[in-house]
C-alpha cells in the first residue's frame, strides 16, 4: 500500500509501494475473504469494518467498480455513500483539498474513480483517511490486482507465465506494466504505433526488473505461445470523438479464434470489461471455453474487500496472516 505523510494511514493508489510478498499476502487474504462469502454462516459473522463508512466518488460511468465496492463495503459491515463527481464539482466547484478534508471528518475511507491521476494523489495527500484508486486515466490497480489474483487462484500463475495484452497502451496496460516491475512474469503489450503506455511507468517497472516487459506492434508475434490473451476496449471513456479513427487503427488487434490459435493450447482469455463484442474481441472467443472473463469480474469484489480490510482494519488483516503463519510468502508464486 502507498505510504503517506500520516504514519497510521495507508492508501492504495497503485503498486509502487508494494512488493511480491505483500501482493501474495493480499491474494491469500482474498482467498479467505472469498471463502467467507461462500459460507453463509461465516459471511453473516465476518464484519471486520462494522460501522465504518466509505465515500465513493464517481467522475466516470461504472458498473463493476461501483457494484463490487458497494456490495463489498456492505458485506464487511460498513456503509457505502455514492457521490456523483459532477455534482460535487471535484476541483471546480470545490478544491480537492477541501473535499479531502471534509470527507475525512465524515467517513473512514474514500474510493475514487476519476479522470486525472493528479486528483487522486491530491485526495490522498490531504485526506486523513485511506484513499483507494478505483480507476484514473493513468492506472487501474484494483482491476489488475483482481486479474492477477484470478490466475493465482486457478493455479495458473508461475514465474514464466506469458501475459499478452492486445490493444491500446491505456490505464489497464499501465497497471499490468507496473505489476511486472514487482512480480516475475513475462508481459507483452501488442499495440499500434503511437499508442504506447505511459513512459514513466514503463521506465520505472523496467528499472525494478522483476518481470520481463516487451512492447511489440505485431499481435501475432506477441501472441505466439501466450498463456494469457488480454484485451480492453479500443475507445476508452473520454475518447469517443476518436472512435471511428480507432476502429481503423486497431482492426488488426482483435482477439479472435485466429489469434488464439497461435497462443499456448491451454491459454486463457481475459477482458476487464465492458466489452465491445466484434471490435476488440469476438463473441465466439468471449463466450468460449478459454474465457475466464466473468471469473476476473467476480474477483473484483473479493480482492477489493481484502484491500479495504487491510486499510480499515489492519489488525484483522495482520491477525489472519499470523494465524495462518505463511512460511514462505514469496514461494507461493509457482515456479
């Protein structure tokens, strides 16, 4: 978790202050949280953030993020307050520092889905309570944490797993790259010229050097032998005016049966959703036996619950790991 000027406060803005051990700790705790939900008696009694309130700011449309966070807060015993970013007037009607300080007086945490990454950094800087990045134009760490957890849960994660992202070097690709700086896996971004990921995040991840990161412009070259084919929409929120041009630019970067045929015979397909069927992915592949798209979508709930417990009730999180006495956290990543 990101550290801030307030020693007792933890934020989750990205992966920069995590390491492989802490990530695997989160995965193991996510497995525990998921098990509690599936056991009805345990679910009713497991309420580690009882009475706490979480303010959720949405400057962008949302389905999975809003539903998973709201249900997650409720199931953990808390109360979620949904705030329309436009109504608040983040950084227009009200200064970010004023919003952060005010919400800190009322609530126990802030979840924010925004455009500018600088705004969530400012919220974290000025808030006295934990701040969680639920998506910005730069990154989407909650999504990638859930994606990697899904592979971990299914026993697919290993040091040489090859994950190929086919499409735009967007916020989702940026977070995969950031994770590749911390975990030993092979990440390949297949994107058109001119649609590269954030240069700063890429440089930092390569300097950390845990994983191998490649940027290529031929999707078939990238997909050869892949264990995971991953994609996202070609036109993200705020890019609607570019939609027609992007359809032409990305038309060779579709995940379809032909592309899947050059991947590993056991390869799985992932998509962060929402999906535009017939554009970045065909309906045939999305509904096919290799797809684990709904599994990763469901796991947003469990992983985000784990993150919230870590931030809002660290003693509960610590107690779980002491009880289970993980002998070798880093060794959980399969070779």
